[in-house]
C-alpha cells in the first residue's frame, strides 16, 4: 500500500508531461478511482489513507490537506513517505490517467456520485465526512467491471 500522496504526486508528474495542471478535485478523484480499480483488480488496497464522504464526493483528507495550500490547482508535488510506485502500479495509474485524466473535475465528481455507489451509501448511512470503507468501494468497482463485460458482450453479439 502507498501513501495516497505518492499516488497524487504520480498524477501531478504525469499531467505535467502533457503540459497540464490538475485541479485538487481532479487529483482527489483520480486517486480515489485508482484505489477503486486497484481493489477490483488485486483485491487489495492501493492506498493506506482513509477515504471520506465529503459533500462533493470521496476525499482522501491527507491528500486534500497537503495540496490545498497550493490553491485550486495542484501546481507541484507534496511530501509523501514510502517506497516508489512499482512498475505494475504505475501501469495501472497510466491506464487510469489515459481514461479519466482528461475529464473535468465536475465529470469526475459526477462519476463518484453514482446512485448506490460507495459515496452515496456512506452519506446515506453515516452522513458527510463519514469514512468510505474498502468493503463499499471494492464491490462497486467489481460491478462496474461486470457491467462493462456485459455491455461488450451485447455489442459483439
């Protein structure tokens, strides 16, 4: 598992390669989505940090608090502890970036507000600022994968 700030820093560096700057909201959603897909693929968490259900969706408070000093945009990396992101995890992050990296903060926020999704369930059960446990996140991404497989099967038949 990684410090979520390491994953956020990876996205900051990756966006800079494309001459882009991510907003803090985009960054938060990209880290969260990466964590969700990692849970679905490996059945293990990508990040060790807690995820909470804030008004505008899932937030990793450690990431938010570290980057918010930069303003609306994540203009540079922040301090993070732990080992470097492995090649296999970097490959996953690259896929996430290629799929979701060009989406606006609003589009990413909408994706994380799906009815009966982890954020929706957590806010309905426990209110804003409640934790969103991995046992809510993982099944959501497993269902997303299953829906994608079914949709692909319907297209090819």
